[in-house]
C-alpha cells in the first residue's frame, strides 16, 4: 500500500493527508475520502482535483529518497488510521485532569521564562519606534504556544539521544519562532484591519499602518539574521520556507474570497501555509538540533503539521460557536469577509441556499445571521469537529517514536487541550 501525496509546484509534499480524487489504492485520510464522494454525488462542489493547474496529485511513499525509513517504521506508517473513532477521542475518558496551558508548560516553565527575558533584547534597539511597536505585542502576553512546543520537542528528543541539556541552538530557535509568529500577527492585523490584539490595541491602531508594516518587516528581517547565525543549512531552509508560506497563505485566501467552489484540500493547504507550517518547522527544527535520525525528525514535523491543522480547524469552528465577548470580535467574522472555512465548506454541500447568500456577499440585511444559522443547521460544525479530531489523532500517532516521558505526555496533552476548546 502506498500513501497519496499532493504536491505543489515546488515539489513539497505538504498535503499527504488529503485525498485528491486520484484513482489508486493509496492510504488516504478517511475523512477526505468520505467527503470527496459526497461532494461528487451531490454536485455542490466541483470535487477534489477539479483544478489540476493548482495542485499536482501523485502516488508516492510518505518519505522521500533522501530520507530513508527503517523497515519497522515504514510498516508502521503504512498501517494507516484504524477504522472507527480515532483513539485520541478515548483519551478524554481516562483519569486525567482537564488540560490547561499552565499544566502543559510546567515542564518547560524555566525555558519559557528565559525566552521571555530574551525576547526584548533579541529584537534589538536600533529604532525606538519599531522597538515600541514590537514591545506592544510582546507586552500583550500571549500563550507562547509555539516556542513551548519547540522546547517540549527539544527535551523529548534530547532524552531520546541521551542529551543532558538543551543547546544554545534549541533556545535560539524557540526565540526565532516566536519572533516570526509575532511579525505575522502584526501583518495579519493590518490585512484584517483588526483594532485589538490580546486585549490591547493592535500595533497599526497605535502607531499607524506604515509603522506596523515596517515593524513586521523589521522582525522578519531580525529573525532571519539570527536564523542565519545558527549555521545549520537544513534548519535555515526549513524556517525560511515558513516566511514564504505566510505570504502564500494570504495570497491564497485573498484569491478565494466568497468562492463557494473552494475545495477542502485548498482550505487545508491555506491552513498549512498560515498556521501549520510554522509549528511543523519549529518541531522538526528542535528535533534536528537534538541530533536525532531523519525518521524521528520527520515524525516531529508531521506532529506539528497535524496539530497545526487541527488547531486551525478548531479556531474556525469557534468563529461560529463562541460569543463576540469570548472571541474578542464579532462571531462569523471570517464568513463576513468571504473567507470560507471548514464549517462553511461542509455546509455548502447540503444547502444550496447558503451558496446564494454567500454569492450575494451578504448584501441584504440579516443575511449573515441567516448564513451562520444554515452552517449550524446543516451539520457543518459537526463535520469540522470530526476533521479536527482526526488530525489530532494523527498528531498523537506521530509521537509514538518518542520515549514515554513527561515531555511526550505534555505534547499529547497539547493535542487534547486544543480539542477541549470545542468540547
């Protein structure tokens, strides 16, 4: 049995988790296969693979020729996802306390404390205005989820190879990851015209759009300089690609606004570019600096990718299910702007009226509220929840190569914490 892989024109296998309508016996994500059939039978979507100029589909192994996979590991990869409900769903039935970020990050609390102390100094002080803009978003707090994941993988993989302490490269990588994430948030707020970020005024609201754009650029450039000084070509290529992915994700989103024919794999590709790419690169980069073999490094990449995708799907669900007070913005904001996410894509397959409302770009009073109600009534939320859980299950599977330590448990609990947000 082989694995289905969708490749973008640059050759990266970023959609090996999506069914693309190719005829083969490849191991496919059950969720995508099931909904590919529904889409074609109901005709409410053009179907996966309907846009051959965008994505090239092919059957390939999950590992490239440059990354040899041990025989036992390859067999494990080819076993696929078991039938029935994903095992990850059963984790909530175990005698575990509810997962919180405080508990999750406790095992790397000292690492995160050091990171917080270094973030301000690492940005530099060449320009006071740009420094003030950067400090506005650093000072707003944030969960520090991405560097925490980098530290957890760093320590989990360090134990695997007998490394007693983290290297300076591990720590600098986590700092770079948070800088890149922060820069992307500054730019996102400009593009989305968001006035608030983490309960504070956004950078562009305080300093103006010009300064906000320059502040984001400055932080991208500064993080790139520190990245180059890591002097690890593999990690430099890995993280540099993320910055390109951010731009690709924004362009992809902008080019598909109010497009009711947007396909599930296009949504997942955009989600990979905007969210999962950075997480995957950070977890793989951490493993590389621990000196593990290629197989483990790739599994850490897959963990970050699947967790990132699950995280984005959950975020998109919350846009429909949480109140404006909980979200910090009006509910259905993405839909109002024409950004069609997983719940909408699934609902469009069942409700033609939803297509008409979206095509009108909500020109009539009350049409947005009607569209939100249709998404909920048509099962779009439930189908998106299943998608998030299946990606979470894959992320849990990706951790099986790690020793059973507190760090691996925290990585598993990170997956569960994400799912708790839609319980």
